[in-house]
């Protein structure tokens, strides 16, 4: 008898093994639909985006504050630093311009060019007057540049 | 109402169509899940989660498989995920797993089976999750191997082997426990 009961191959309908030994709470399937509908509504309301949104807003606010702060500090800082640098090393900037002017004018080729080409007068052309030359130099060269030029 | 008509109604009115689907399939899905997890509360959670997933993806269902196969697949995957999580949690628990299973079956207020039925359910609970799914679908629900294959995405040969192993384990368990 026992042997027969535990022969799983024979555990068909007659054994009662396939019969359902479980029960469910009364009216369970009547309320299931409503429970699922409520859960769906809740999930749709509090979807991932809805959860992330306030956190994202907070992060964006902090990022904006940081950015504005950084820009403000950069502007004010560079202004102060620039003023300090101008007053402390104004001569440094001036000397840089002088070096460039010197490089241009004192370069032998440049002087030769100025001597030979720009100020040479071909036949038939009228030589510029002294006033015209002064006016040209005044218009085209600043005082600093001129003071650094040494004509040989 | 057949599935084609149900899906047509769903396309016309999502909520109405989905409610019809819940009416038609929730009980079958409930018992499908219950046989694998036993507890009503856990079955209820898994079923509701499965139905929510169905709601989310029903619009993408193209009808390439039977609607009930598709629903079974969702419910089975949800159940297997749940069982795996539970297994991981019990791995870190100090209590003895076999004893926990016995207590779970004994304390279930919605179980009205005889002593031998209780032993059978305990033996099923001790099976690895996938074997348990194969065994319940084949033995209790009497699904064909090709239907189970569609649900689990496993070959028929592998399913037959799983069922055979599950069968032998349960047989052995029952012989030892009495």
C-alpha cells in the first residue's frame, strides 16, 4: 500500500496528488483587478522620471549657483589681477612693444628697404617735401616706436 | 472571447481590453505561480507585478506567439526572479533552509492538503528554481513540452532532462520522508 502511494509515476488523478490543496482568501479575484489598477496608477504617477525630477532640479540649482559664482569670481578676480599687473608691470608691456618695434625697424633689411624702396623716388616723380614726410611719420608711427628707433 | 478579439478591444480601449485580459487569465496565472511559490501572499505580489509588466508591454505584443504563452512567460520569469532573490536572501540567513521550507508550508493558512500532499509540496520547494518550474508546468498543469519550451526558452530535450531529474528527486525525497 505504502509502496503504491509513493510511486510517482502513478501519481495521477487517482492519487489525489494533482488535486489542488490550496485555498485563497474569499473574493480575492474580485479585488485583484482594482489592486492592479491602483498599482499601475501609482507607478505611472511615480515613474522613474517623477522620482528623478526633484533630485535633478536640486543638482541643476547647485550647478547653476556654482557656475554663476565661478564666473563672478573669474571676472572680479581677473579685473583686480589685471589692474595690479598693469600698475606693477606696465613697463614690461611697454618694453615688449619696444622689442617688436626694434625688431622691425632695426633689422638691417628693413632699414635698407626703407632707405632704398619706400623713400626712393623714381624718375619723373616729385620728391616728398619735409612736411609731407613728417605728416606721414606722425600718422603711421607712435612716439614710443619713434623714440626707440636709432637711425645710423 | 478569443484572444484576437480581446487584443482588438485592447487596441480600441487599453483599459477596457486590459481588464478583460485580467478577467480571463488572472486565475490561471495565479495558480501557475502559486504552485511554484506556495504562499498566497508571495503569489499575490508576483501576480500583481506580472500584470503590471503585462500592462506596460501589451502594446508591444505582436501576436507572434499565443497570448497565454506570452503571459505565462512573463509570470514564470517574474516567479523565477523572485525565487532567485529569495534563495540569495536565505543563503545569508542563519536558519536551516529545509526547516524554513517545512515551517512555511506548515504555517500556510491557505493550505488544506493532507500530510502526503504537504510532503510533496515541501519536496517541490527543495528543487532548484528552474526544475521546479518545469515540474509544476508538466506535472500539475500538464503543459506539453513544446509549450513549456516556448515559455522558458529552453529546448525540449533539456526540459525532458530537467523533468526527469526533478521527478527522481521528489520520488527520493518522498521515500525518505515517510
